[in-house]
C-alpha cells in the first residue's frame, strides 16, 4: 500500500510532538487556540486535534500555515528538528492603522481592539508595531509593504525611520544620515527627491516615531 505523501504515517516511529511545540510557541506570544486557528485559516477542531493528540495524522496543508505563522519549518513544528535559540524571543506584533500609532506609542491603549497580528523573532521593544505605508510612486515595492517600527530603538546612521510632519499632518519614511560632525540629516526615499534636510532645522515640525526594523511584502 502506497503512503499518502500529504499526510504523516500513523505509527510509533513517526509519532509527532507538534502539540508541545505549538504550546511552547503559543505561550511565548500569549495567543489562544481560537485566535491561532483564525490566523492560520484552519478549523479550531483541526488545531485542537493536532495539538492534543500525538497520534493524529495531520496533513501538510494543515501544518504549513501553522509553521508559516510561527516562522519555523514543518520539521521544527513536528519536533523532528530543534527550534532555533531565538524562538523563545518570538513576539506578537500588532498591525495598526496610521491613525492609531500615537495612541499605541503613548500607552498601548488600543491593544484590546487589535484584530490582526504579525509574528516577529527580532529583538524589539514591546511597543513595536506594524502598519501600512504607501508611496505616491506606484513603481515602489513599498506600495504593498507592511513596515515594522520600533519606537524605542535608537536610530543609527543609514537607518530607515518613520516620521510625522506636524505641519501637514502626514507620515513619511526617511533615511537617517549622520556626518562626521554628528549632524543628523533626513534623506527622502522617494525617487526624484535627493535633498538632505538637517534634523535640527525641522525639529519643531518633525516627530520621529521609530526605526523601521523590518518590511514585509504583501501579495494580495
């Protein structure tokens, strides 16, 4: 009898430990089964069966979205390969609207209203958030990107930062440039704009909201 390549064989040699791995990862980011099932677009019953029964026979199509959600391999999910050392640092990052950024940075008051989260294994502060950023130039990859921003990270030369222009009440991405005299400049990232602006000259109108630690393309 030919084994189904899309399922795990149900015998003692292939008994999986996915329940323990999922439990560890869920605890690390404080997410419950219902929320995880919704995020992975699988049924709660399927998730509970996989998590609580080491003799269950999960399909690859069910395991894949769970592994992708936690940013690990299927072998790691099944317990066949060890989790990386930094998996204990996995965090749940909120995806928030631009209008919610200030409330989040100041006191995280919108945490109970957040419905979308990302998983991040970078070393970031608890105030890190994700948001959409769109350029006017439709040729830019950032047209379909989520940016992860850490408001508590100190910027360095060549960092990408998110700023707020108080005068026109808009968000912008800028590159930080620091010269030999420690003067800080803001460099536009939009094509066609190359002028550097001295931060001291615009400090009254500009708020630096945080350093961009990661960007993620969106394909839909």
